[in-house]
C-alpha cells in the first residue's frame, strides 16, 4: 500500500479542473492555486467510486424461512 502523507495528498478543484494540493481548515479545504473550495473526487471519479462500491455489496439478503407455521 502507498504511504500517504499530507504533502502528497490531492483533492479535486472544479475551478482548476484538476487534482491539486490544498489547504485544510476546520470546515473546508481550499485549492492552493486559486483559493476555491476543493472536493475529494471529481464528478466522474465519484460516479466510478459509487459504481465500484455498489458492485462490491453482497447480493441478496437473509434467506427466507421455509414455512412461517413451522417456526411458530
């Protein structure tokens, strides 16, 4: 696994339209180049991330009981 640290971390800036270094405050993070708020992912990466997570969720659920009268 990659070693992550603050100096190599990037977030997406919509104004710059790329992943950039950022400054973090208590509530938001801001692009160091233009000063606009940044997000963790771009819109396309966010969609791909959600699709990947949906595919990893288990399908189905708890098996049904054979007969409700048998369990009572």
